[in-house]
């Protein structure tokens, strides 16, 4: 870390469910380009415009040095997140068509089935933890289904994926490393299976990556492994956390809970506002390729910069009364919960479908739900709920 840099915030102080947003508000007001001494030094952009500009400009702000603070990638490069364009492009070209809105729509009945399977026992019991018992499992079921994983790998992913999920969110480095290696082994097993028996690349993500070409050549084996490994978990953590956070909000606002239960057609609009308010990825990171100046602050190459998506989405200059839930924000689609630019979330259509179905099923199966104990929150680089004990009144 360079001498003389300020320590504007401490990301390691204990947090409550609401406290990070107070810190973000102060940063936007006092030091929108903030620096922390934590993790060997890191910058953070807190304003919407700066975050959006940096995420959109992949020539200046790259992901290949460090894409998250603190650095959690211990093992190998995992496309697409860890690569810069143009090396990044063929992985997106292979994955994008398999995650379009039209392509994921037919998954809805299966997702509804998984949601019911997980919700029924806890609702019958009258209580349960919506993260531990439901939202940390649902994305894994959905993922395994989308990736057409064979039964034995599905079972392994359900255990390892969940352990990885919990370890990352609790900053448990040892378990993160162990489970990450296990996920690599699973990625290799899936690739070997598809090499032996290829599926239609228009239908199967792994086969699409194996069929992809860059400058006429197949993608390097170890990067396909990295990509499958990344895809295995990248879409697991965010839905876990955001569903938990939504349930906290709906427990605190019973009127809104009843309104969405009575008018499920409002759920898609509500989801966008929830994604803005409870953006589950606090911030992904970039490094600049040259010395840059932002709002009068000089940042040197290779100094990590967290793009605080969760702060940008509460920037009062873009979203007035930013801490309030409003169903009718005219610019709601401008939120940055799924990022921007070349690394924007390829899985957004699947995520939106999964969140909508989860919320519809939860509301339809209950007459009401409420908090039943303390909320536990996750840490950087995520933000939101990790444990949310609820008590349920069953629906008719
Ligand atoms: C609530 C759910 C989700 C949220 C909020 C979310 C958010 C994000 C964000 C903010 C990024 C940008 C990273 C950056 O700027 O460096 C991203 C990238 C990515 N997401 Fe999601 N995500 C979600 C679910 C999913 C799902 C279900 C998938 C399924 C495949 C997925 C796959 C990916 C991939 C592969 C990338 C890397 C894209 C690239 O580097 O080109 N995500 N996601």
C-alpha cells in the first residue's frame, strides 16, 4: 500500500442488516472515491456514475488482476469473470444464448417444483430459516438442472455447493479453499462426461463451451474447467442472499407482504426494486491499466477498486429517497444489481425467473410470515441476509 492514503472506512467492523447503507451514505457524501487500509489497501467507488462508468469501460478497468475484494480466487483463472475482452468474449458467446429469457422460460415448472419441495416442510412446521432451509438450496437445484448434471453430480453439488456458499459468506478461508477444489473436480468430471457423450451445444452449457472456437481454435481445456467451475457457483450466492433480504423487508412491512400476496402481478416490479435496495453483490473489483484520476483522487495501476454496486443503487442523485421501497420508480431498470458492461450478469434472466418463482411460491403458500429471531448478515463482497429465521402462518 502507498504511504499517505486515507483510511475512509473499515469494511471489517461488525455490521447489522442496515448499517452498511449508513456507511455508503457517508461515503457518497464525504469521500465518494474512498480508500480503506483493510486487505492491504483497496479503493471503493460509492457513486452511481463512477461505478457505471468503470464497469462499462473494460479497456481502462480490467478484471484479470483482481475482480473482487478481498481476493478470494485462490485457484486458477475462471472465465468469464477473470478475463478481459477480447479473451473474455468467446465464453460469453457460448453462455449468452443458453441464458436468454426465451431459453430459460421453459425451466419455470421445474423451478416451481424445487421451490415447493423445499418450502412445504418448513411451512408445515410453522417455522424455518428461509436462507438455511430454502434459498441456499434452491439455486443449486436450479443450476444442476440447467447444466443437465447427472444424478450423482447433482447430489455432490447440493452438498459441496452449499458448503462453499456458506464458507464464502462467512469468510471461512480454509473451507472455501477445500470446497473450491472439490468444485474443480466436479467441473472436470462434467467436462469428461460431455467429451465422451456431447450434448446439443444449443441446449447444454458445457457442450457449448467445448464447441466454442476462438481464432479458429477450441478454448483451452484448463479455461473451460475454470469457466464451468465458475458457472457452478457464481449464480448460487446472490439468490441465496437476496431472497433472505427480501424476506426481512417483507417481515418488516406486512402491508407490502399482503399487497404482493393479493396481487402477484406486482411481483416482477417489486423484484426490481428489491434488487436495487438489497443488491446482493456489494461490489466486484477492477484494477486500472494506467494511473487514473477520479473526482480529484489519483489511483495507481494494480490498486484494487471495489465498484460498490450496492451503494450506487442507493445514490440519491439517481434514485430519490433511496432507502425507501417504491413500486413505481421510472428509472428502476437503470439499477446496477446485475452490473454493467462486458461483465454484466449473463445469468440475469435465470436469476429473475428464479427469484420471481421463489417469491410467488412463498407468498402463495403462506397467509403471512414474520421474523422469528435475529438476522445474521453476510460480509464483503456480498451484502444482505445469511440467516433469517421466520415463522409462517399457512395459506388456505
Ligand atoms: C440475484 C441473482 C444474481 C445477481 C444479483 C448477479 C449479479 C452479478 C453481477 C453484479 C455480475 C457482474 C460482475 C462484475 O461486474 O465483475 C455478475 C456476473 C456474472 N453472473 Fe450473475 N448474478 C446473479 C445470478 C446469476 C445466475 C443465476 C447466473 C447463472 C449462470 C449468473 C452468472 C454470472 C456470470 C457467469 C457472470 C460473469 C460474467 C462475465 O464476467 O462476463 N449470475 N452477476
